[in-house]
């Protein structure tokens, strides 16, 4: 009987230790920040009707001229989200990228571009952004408009701006790639 109790107690102790280890924060290794040969450029206005109200137009503008060549090793260029006027966003006005930490694109027929890094925006400490552009059509062509999506956090992890919508005017161009 004592042997059975000892075995059960040992098993429960092992489960408790396993559960405690599973709850503990595990160290995370950051992803490699390697870009592929890519470029994105242009200027466009995005309109999201559901983000408009009495105080906001539901719009933002994207201006960018960015590139990355793995031979150089680092992404570079300029990226600005301007005239942000959307409900449910703390950031209104202009957001400027100050670094490009990762930049990559994929796709041949509708190249899609991803970039993230640090930014500067009024009253935002620790500004970090993520941006995606889907280059769905060439200038003047009919069909699905280009799509822009962005997300911005402050240093505490609080979302301070976001938006996803179709390009209403202008054009954004992403270099196509076979990967």
C-alpha cells in the first residue's frame, strides 16, 4: 500500500513540475531578418468608409521608395503614412519609418510586399510598424485595386493605429518575384 501511494505521489509531483515549466516564459530566438531582392515605390491614397465619422475622413496616404538587395545586406529607403484620419486610431496625421528591420516580397502576378520596423509619430514612444502592400493591378488597368494594410504599436504593445483598405487614387508598385 505504501509503495502504491509513493508511486502516485511521485507521478503527481512530476506532473506538477511539468505544468510549472510549461507556464514559465520560454526564451525566444528572434527570426532572421534577411530580405530578398525587392523594391516598392509610389504614392497612393486609401479610403476606408467604415473608419470615417464626424471627425475623421477614413483615409490615409502611403508614400514610399524602398528597396533591399541581399548583396547590400540591409533594406533602405523612405516610407511615410501621411494624413492619417481614421476613427479608432490614436495616431492621426503623419507616421514616418525610421528603420526597416525586415523587408520582403513574394509573388509574380500580384506581388505582395511586407516591411516592419521602428517609426516616429506624434506622442508615440517606442513606435513600431508593420505594413503590407498587395500590388493587384498596373496603373490604368481595370480589376482589383491595390491593397494596403498597416498596424502600429507603441512601446507598451498598445495598438495606436491600423488600417486595411483599397487604393482609391494613385499607384503603388512592387517588384515581382518568383519566390
